[in-house]
């Protein structure tokens, strides 16, 4: 970090005013009014469990109430569900959905052979129990959390411990941690469960966004982080775009500028710790024991005593050159520092640290010689390894939870003080009683309360979006008055109510969705017969009909009523992981620091900080574990619409571009997979026809048709197996979930 310059003194004075409160000199803006229509908006209404609609004489055979809600609207439009997809298609779909990997041949054969009534339920339970489930759905959450392993901006500095937040998300999802607890931990884990390492790591959600560490204006830097936290909290948990109210009252939503800074005030007393120790109880005890044993050695004790006065003198000299605010921050006991002081002390730590060369230069010749003798003697004893650290928040005692309303969002133009509070448009309700000394805990309890009309609706809609391709609300992070209206409002509220009643269990929610008839229907239906149309109109079974075939896309071209399943292009991570899995090269290792697979030299031009991992097996880890640089997205993932990690991403784009085709034809990931599959084909199948069948089963999860066998034979008469496998990897059927 750059040394803080003396001319910043005035800015740090402003920071003290900004944090602790002070006089205001700018006229207050006009009063903001919320109308009755604003308060009546559907998303702001209390959550109520709707009545499940009856579907004629089909009610007795519908085992999933999702189908009842969907069929009610389909029948009203003269439509019904498409026929079920094949068992092979269903298995591949749910495997990619829940764990992000295609089914193995053994899993496919077992499911095809299982004719029991609960065969599908057993598949779903197996996938939800897999450790890969947390990896698949953790990726969705990390998109929302704007996760990366670097700071971004010009220097894109590495965050060596950011991966702990990623692993926390995976662990939490695999353990089916109740979503309300998951939310509370990320907003205020340090205040609610200070002794729980995972709860501390969880607060990294707030600091995982971009940060200009070398900024010359540390006030603006802190304000940028506070703005990012406020925006992300509102967007991810509440589905509200509050960022527009940072500089003025929102032009389109019932959110005042006062609401923005009232939300931000919950975070004002917070210190941002980028190296918070997060050991388990066992790790801490072992560390303290080893440290005590090490420091008890005579040579170590004498060495520390010899160095202490020199270090203190050098540090004091460095500290004297810093601005007064920095000196005050360092001389204030850590437990008594305000949030501003805690951050100043942390950010200026490198500027007042005593490097080895300075210490050596300061030592007298006699002390230098004695220090060398003591250091050599101390090497015989094991010093304790550093404790694991993570990005985390910490509360500053005695700092009020309030913020200045800033004219145009500029800290140089403070208006009146605003106390911590919730958006005025949302209904008031009593949150769990929490100490006033824990402001973020109050916010966390309010957000995660069953009475909050937004939280359950938001996450249920996000899960639906990933399973069905489009949310019941098509704007997943915009549930305000200008967001999209829900296509099935009763179904959304029923799912949200069921979710809360079921203990906020995400796995239970998945199970309800993927066991529905709607989820298991075909996605490639061209037309429905008159028989099924008559069933829809009658609300039940119909007699044989002579009605003409009917194309439902003329009634519902966007499939908003879900008369068929949507085909979904897979994310780049899942395409790459599928290549590894199909070729038998996937390294299933879970967690740990990010890995560095090879990147083409052309993509690395002008970039720094990418050294290919020495262990080749690390190259074949799941894409979730690839080191995430903000300024250098992994090329294979970038071409398939990897998101910009500087912002929260509620929905990835699904483009269709020429570079995607070129990547699937020429990327080393595809060529390596083709070579590995060929080796398996030659090993396990001797006849060309058998090799074609095995290739189809491995890559596409199904048997080839007779026509496909014929075309394959013609192709292989002129081309090698390598090209045949590469062609299969380029089919839509491989890169889409049907």
C-alpha cells in the first residue's frame, strides 16, 4: 500500500465528521412521498399461503402442487403439459441442474433399469446428497456475491484468503444450512455468532467486491465499499435496486435517498478486516500451545527481548511521519478504536511495519552478532504456523449507527444525519430483539424474518429461474414497482410459504421443484395432439378425439405458462466440467485455494499474476476452483458469458456467437477430452458400431438412432475417431440441457 500523504489530513478530519456526525451546512432536499399505490405493490404485501387450485378429476393423481398451479393457467389457455421427456433426458437434465455434471454410465444404467415408483425420487435424493451439489449451486450464489480472488482496478491485487468465502458457501449449501441462517451470517455473523469461524467468514460477502487498495483518497475508498455493501445487500437479499437513491430520491421506485443512507447506517460502525483470524477451536488451541512452547525457549525469549527496543524505535519513527489521524489510530488500543480508526490502522500497517533490512541496519555490531547466534539457536524449535485468516467485518464499539445523507453522494457535501432504518415503503414489523450495540444484527434479523415480504420470495424465484430457465418473476433482482410482474403470483407465494414452513431448506425446495410433472416434461415438442388439447379444456381425461393437431407456440410463444420444458444453454463452467467428467479426467477434490490451469499465451499478453499450477492434476479441478481474476477472466469461461465480477450478477446472458463454435472446435479442453474419450472407446468397444454407441452414451447420455449410426459410419469412413468425438462435443445436445 502507498504511504498516506500529509496533505490528506483534511480528508481524514472529514472522515471523522462523516463517521461520528457533525454540523451540516447544505439545505435539506424536498420531502419524499410514498403513495398508497406504492405500498400496495404485490411484492411489498405480507406473504400469505394461497389455496391450491383444483384441476378437475386430475386432482387425485397430481402428487405435486406446483403442477396444480401451472395446469390451472394452462387449461385456461386451452393447453396442457407436454409428454414426459425420455428417462435419459430427464436424468441428464437433473444431474446437470443439481450437481453440474452429466450422469455416469453406471448411473444411467441403474436408472433405466429401476422401474420402481420411487426411482426418480431416489435419483433426486442421491444428487442432493452429493458434495458436488454445493459446488453447482455455490456458483450461482457466487455470481450474486460478485466473487473474485483479486481486488480489481488497475493493479488487480491478489486476495490470498478470498477462497475461504467460496468454500464457506459450498459447505453451507451441502449442509443444507437454513437459508435464514445463511442470510444472517453474511450480514452480521460476527455480531450474532462471534465464536463461529464460519459466521466470521460469511461476512466476507460484504468485502468480496472490488476495492482500490492503493487509492490516495481513503475516505472515498471506504465510502465506495460502503456503497457496494449497501447495493449488494439490497439487491441480493431484497431484490431492490437502491443504488439509484445514493445521489437523489429514486426516480422510478418508492425509495428515498434517506432510505439509502438509513440502510447504509447499519454498516457505518463496521471495521473492514481483510485478515481476520478464523481458526476452529481445535486450531486455536493447538496454535496457542505451540506458541507458548516456542516462546518458552530461552533462545527465543532472549531474541525477542533483544529485538523489541529496536523495533519500537523504528516503528515510532515511521509513525511520526504519518498524518495525525493515522498516529491516533495506531496509539488507540484496538478494542477502543472507531470503525474509521480500525480501518486506518489496518490500511497503514505496511507503512509503519519494520522490515528486516531496517532492523539489521539499526542493530549495533554486538547485538547483530548476538542476534544471529540466537536466531540460529531458535531454528531448532518449531514456530507455530500462522492462523487461517479471511475477509470479515468487525463492529466498532461506541460508534453510532447513523450516516450523513450526502448531496449527490459526495462526502464533501454532508446533509443531515440519518439513523439506521429500513425502507419506508416496506411494512413495519417487529424483528427479533437485538442489542443496539449490534446494528447489523438488527438488520440481519429484519431481512431474514418470516414476516419480511421479500426475502423468501426472492430466493424461491432465483431457484425456480435456474431450474426452469426463467423466474416466475423475470427480473430476479428487481422486485420493485418497475420490475416484471409474476407470471404465476399464487405459485410464487405458495412456494415461498412452503419454503419458510419447511425450515428454509433449499434442498427441500429443490426436491419439490424437480419432482414436478412440469420439470420432467419434454422440451422439444412441436405440436400437441387434439387429444391433449381436449384434456386441457375438459380439465381431465377425454374420449378419443378427432381434433386437428395444435401448435401451442401460437398461444404462448415465450412458454411463460410452461407447456413444455425450456432448453437451457449450459454455463461455461458446466461445459468445461462435463468435458473433464466425460473424458474421465475430472479431479473431484473439493475446496482450497484457487488453481491456475494453462491459458493460451495470446490471452496472457499484457496480464500479470497467472502462473500455471505445477501439479497437472490441479488443472483438472472443477471450474469453480479456477483462480478468479477480475481483470483476466479464464478464456474458455469468458466466451460462454462468464459474468463481470465487479457487479452482482442475478442472471447470466446466453449468447450465441462465432467464438463459441471456434472454442468448441479448437480449444485444448475439447481436444484433450476427445483424445481421452477415444482411448476409452478403443479400450471398451471393438466394433465401429459399438464405439459409436458408447460415444453417444458417454457424451450425450443416450443411445444413437439408426439414422445417427448410419451417418456416423459414413463420417468415420473418411475421418478419424478424434474428429467424430469432437463433432459430438459440438452438438447442441452437449452444450444444452434439454
